[in-house]
C-alpha cells in the first residue's frame, strides 16, 4: 500500500506530520510532498522536534517555494492532495483556491469541511472528508485512501476533474463575457 500526497502548506501541518510518522511506523508507504515551506517552517509546526523530521526521512519531501506555474504539474502527480484547515471565521467565510487547483488537476482531496467545501466535494466521490484536523483524523483518512481499489481512485480523479469543470471553469462564460466586453467597447467608441 503506497500513497503519494501533495500539500500546499497552510492549515494544520503538525498533525499531518505526526500522523505520517504513525503510518510509517505501521509500515505504510505514504509520501507527503510539501509545496511552500522549508525545513524551518516544518520545525516550527513540530515545536522544534528534529527527531520526528529525521524519522520521516523520504516520507516527507520538501519542495520549498515553487513558482505558481509549477504547482499544477506537481500536484497532478499525487494520488491525493491534502488540505487541512482549522475552522475559523476566515476559513468559514473564504474558499480555498488550493481545493480548486487540486480538482482541476484531477487530484482528489483529503480535507476537513470548512466554509462551503461540502457543496462542491462529496466524501468518497472526489474527496475524503475528515471530521477534524487532529492526528487521528489524518491517520484515519489516509487509511481509507490506502484501502481504495485502483478503479475507485481512477473514478475519484475523473470526478475531481468533472467537478472543477462544472463549478470552477471560466470557459462556459467566456463567450458571453466576450460579447459583454465587446458591447462596452462599442458604447465607449460611440460616445467619442
């Protein structure tokens, strides 16, 4: 059982790293590829626990800061992306662009529901929804992902892409927007 995860850092990383250690100790092959943070940021999330980082070894790959143009390519290589966010006023009111990037890349998300995420992703369809952001929640979600048959993961990838096209693509509106802009330009020139 092997699983490749991508995480654009934000949210609650310490719980995921501690959970990753637990999974590694159980013999699971899970790789967490982190986009954004460096080693110092990880150590801050772990209260300086160098031993934990050392124990994770190759199970935790730090890409550091990457150009935005490279993010879709890196995320698309993962089996799942990981988006853990504390439930705050901000996360309840806002919407994660990282979720949209993941779905557009055809990558299902392991996440906890914040804001209106549940209106766009369904547990077992294009996401694994966690009840919270604790280490135990993370471990349970990863165990679920590891148990999925290949055909279910393939279907989840297809559902992720379809959800992104249906809810987040500009393409259905491009023609109408073009006409609207054209009308505005016509008016502007007729007033001259």
